[in-house]
């Protein structure tokens, strides 16, 4: 069953009031865990996060083959999807953006180590410094649910997409199998905060994670919100029994 969420609603960290304060809280939280982010992603997902990201890149690879295509990995974090997009491109220009500076520093280290060319820029996803109709592809992996306003985010991404351009959102969701959902719930509320907090030094961050997933729209509801915001040919696929969903929408 999907979580019915108001289209204008965004992330709501506990004790935080208003979109501006929510945005500051999320930026600070990710800044504190940036150095441990990759390790914990792989450890706490049992390396499934690599498969999820790989599937996302597979679904949009055709766009990256187009000469002079422009792609943006938004909320790029430490750059895992960005690097995969760059690897798949055949003449496309790939950008990365995040609003958390320490995450971009980690991403830049990876880009430099691989001698790649993907430029990075720091920006809020709700107010991108990009022209209207300027991108062929936008990917957002595990960052969309952290936006302070989902509807505003969808509209801003639609603005910068070219007609025919594609938005791909890879995000945590709610498992559909009741047995797996129970196991997933126990792991995310008990194990994840303990292990994540012990390694990163920020239990608060890894307590926020399952709570943000619980509050985020289910796969069907997010698809409806995308259609309501103006996207067409909206589709989604569930991964790992529905723990993650990959949404695609076209301008």
C-alpha cells in the first residue's frame, strides 16, 4: 500500500519546522557523515546499492549514447552514479551536483583518481542554476526524498529538462511482501541506527534514514505526483522486493 502524501510535502526531520530549516538540517547531517558514506552504503545494503545504481544506469544508457546529450546526476553525493554515467557516455556531457559541500569533495577525489572530466557544482535542487530546456537526462539516486518540497523539486527538474528529456529517480520505498517488510522494518529501525551511528559517529543521521523512508511516498503515489507535476510516460519498477523503486518520467 502506498503512503498518501501531500504533493507539496517534503522531508520532515524530527523537531524541524519549515522547509528552510529542513534543508539546513539535511545538509549538515550529510556533511557530518560524508567520509563514511560509501562504506556504510555498501555495508548496510549488503552491497545491493551497487546493483540498484547499476540498474538505473542501464535504464538510461540509451540517452548517454546520443551525441552532445547533456546529463545531470543530481544529489550526486560521493559520485557513484555520476562515475557510472560517465563510463557509459558516448559523447554525452555529464554533470554532477549536490548541495552538501563535503559530499562534493568526496566525489571530486573519485573523479580525479579516475582522471575523468565530469564537472561538479554546488546547488540546491529546488533552484538549479541551469537554463530551461537544457538537459536530456537527470538522475537522482537516494536523494529525492531529502528535498524540502517534493512538488517544487519535480517542477524544477521538469523545467530544466528538454522536451523528451528523462528524469530517473532511484529511491527507497516500502516492501510489498509482508514477511520481507517485517524483516526490513526491524533492520532499518534497530540494526541500521546502531551500526550506522557506531561507524559514522552520528546515530542521529541513521535514525533519520528509516524515518525518512517511512514518510516518503510509496511507489504508486510518487508516480502519481510525477504525472501531476507534468511528466508523461511515467513508469516504475520495484527492486529487492520493493525496498527500492526506480521511477522514470519524460518531459
